[in-house]
């Protein structure tokens, strides 16, 4: 990845975040994007841009999570979420992404009761703000469904769907 100097008014952070999201979903070198955010975190803080700082904290937390450093990851996820709720909105798609990521951390730790409401809230925010066809919405719903299937049916998504009334299955 090239190191590019951009001004505060550039789309660099948004583009880097979107590229990282695409790579995360496809599994194609996503960790490089997070390492770039880690390296640029001091710049985000020095620019005093809360959105950039929250994004970098969230991405660094993901890196810690992958490495098994759960205490550090949780602290950073919570800081990122707090900034996003304060600066953006509790119903912003980026807030939903942070909720989803914190829920994923809790699942990794076996903290299922704490994960479920976060997944549910993230799914509701994404559906309301982005629509059902958006890539982020679909990923958040997938994470939530896989979580529920794992929790309720030992990972059998079909068995989970069979538990739903027929009219709800038709909506899926």
C-alpha cells in the first residue's frame, strides 16, 4: 500500500475504511488495512477529528481481537463506540459497525448474553439507515444469524430457520 499524504479535507479516511471493509468481507488482505490505520492513529488524533479517531480505534481493536488481546480490544471498541455515539449519532451506520464488532468480541469470549443485544441493535440500525441490500447490512445480519444458530442450534442455520413461523421464513 502506498503512503499518501492528504489534507484534512480529503476522502482518504473514508476510502481507506471502505477498502478495509471490502477486504474484510472477502478475506483478501484485510489486516493490511488495519495496520495502516494503526500507523496513522496518531495523525487522526493530532487532527482532532473524532470520526477519524473512532475509525482508527475500531480498526486497531479488530487487530487486537484477531491477536487474542481481548482486554485491549474491548477498551478500544468501547472508546470508538462512545465517540461515534457522541459525534455521529446512536443510529449511524458506523455506530452499528462498532456495535457489531464489539458483539463479535463478546462471542469470541463466550459472553453471549452481552453480544446478542448488540447484534440486534446493529442489525436494526443498518436496516433502517442503509436498507436491506447494502453490503454492511447483509454482513451484520449474517453475523447475527450465525451467532443465533451457533447459540440455539449448534450452528445449524437451517434448524434455526425451521424454528421461525412460516410467514417469517417467507420474508427472508
